[in-house]
């Protein structure tokens, strides 16, 4: 357990271990729920890391599963206590989308992102953010929109520091060409893209119009990868009808392969920044 892990990754690690213990003991989720007289969905939610689990519940579950290794039990109990700590993003729950994407992003070691409509939040300038948020939430209080901007800027801190997020972003050509907020806002945004693309942990590619059809035409995709725990990698799909998380290893692998295939059809990082610079020069 790394010392810099956040509560989201700890909860997901714990969930995976508890699921393995249950399966090794030969119990179904329904049998466990009946044994403890819990709500039928509680075990499912625990094993999907959708709810925090108390150290007492962990102890009871490990006893039911006949886990006798005291060191292992102590480690999972510690993990349960640490997983219940508050992450910095919990202060922004009132302006966050449902789900825990921000928490997972905060704990991820790398992110592979495809965006067909707007720039990824981690790459947006403040003026670009404000133009986007203001157009989509024009009736919300200004204070709420300011908090959304603050949240996004705080997320961007993952791109710097001692253990920066490895970000690989592919964006559609329409994304860099679409004017959001007017020419001056876009000029600042293009400059930010060129600047951030120079970071050693950031790879930025533009998919040109002539690349044609591809597997990700349906919408945004974010693949979050975690250090030393590939089985906890997750794909986040954002849509108007709701968000969806894909966690099955085979499906995550398929998305990873499709992303890498898409990258071969995109402009190289050097060509991509060259295109963005040409847009800036022509303004």
C-alpha cells in the first residue's frame, strides 16, 4: 500500500480483496447478505467500491470467510480505516457530477483520454473553462460556477508535482478549431495547449478530419490506470444520458487497444502542436 494512495484507490483495493476472499470461501453475495441480514445490494456495493465499508464489517466478513492470516487481516482493517478518510474533492460534491471520477483521477498514475467535442478538463485554460461552464449553466449562481472552475483548476495540479499524472490525450480536430469564448479566449487556450504539451508527462495528439470513422465516434472516453494494480483500471464513458464505468479487465484491455490504434491515425505530438501554432498565427 503506497503512502501517497488516496481513499478512492484504497477503497477499490479493499473491495477487490474482499471479493477474492468471498469467492475463495465459496460464498455468493446473496448468501453473505442473508448471513448478516443486510440489504441484498450491500455486498455488491462493497465489492464495487460504491460505498465505504467499516473496519467492523471487514472483520466480520473475514471471520465469515475463515481468513486466519492475522497480518493480512490487520492490513485489510487498516485499509478500511484509511479508505474512509475524506479526499480533497469531497468539498466540491455539491458541484460534481454523480459518481467518483475525480476521486479515481486523483489516485490514477496515468490517463488516456479521447475527446471529440471539447478539450479535456486537465488541459483547459481558466477563460475556456468559464466560457464552457457559463454557457452550459447560465442559470446557476455565479458562486457555484466559480467553484466548478476552482475544482477543475485543482484537478490540473495532477499534471505537476513529485508524482505527476501521465496524460495521453487525443482530441478531434474540431475541438481545437471550435471557438469557445471568442478569439482572445482561444488564443490563450492554444498557448496553454502548446505549453502543457511540452511537459514530459503529457502527450497531446490531434485526430485530423480525414482520419475517417473509428471506434470512439460515440463520445468521450477516459481510461484511468493505477500503479501496480492493472485489474483496477477503469474506463469512464461520459454521455448526456448518464455516465458509465467499465471495469471488466477484458473490456478495459479492448478500450486500451482501440485507443492505441486511434493514436496511430492521429497527428504526431509535434505535428499536433504545429497545427495549434498555425491556428494561433492565423488569428
